[in-house]
C-alpha cells in the first residue's frame, strides 16, 4: 500500500473518531 494511502486512511479514521470535530474546515476537503 502506498504511503499516501496509509496517511489518508489514518486521517479518515481520526475524523470518524471526532478528533478533528473542533477544527473548522479540516474534514470538508477530504469528504
């Protein structure tokens, strides 16, 4: 698996867990 894919998966998991819930605009570009 490519490194970029691993990073993206980690970010998406973090968003799902609500880690970035308090950061405005953090999740929007990834959806």
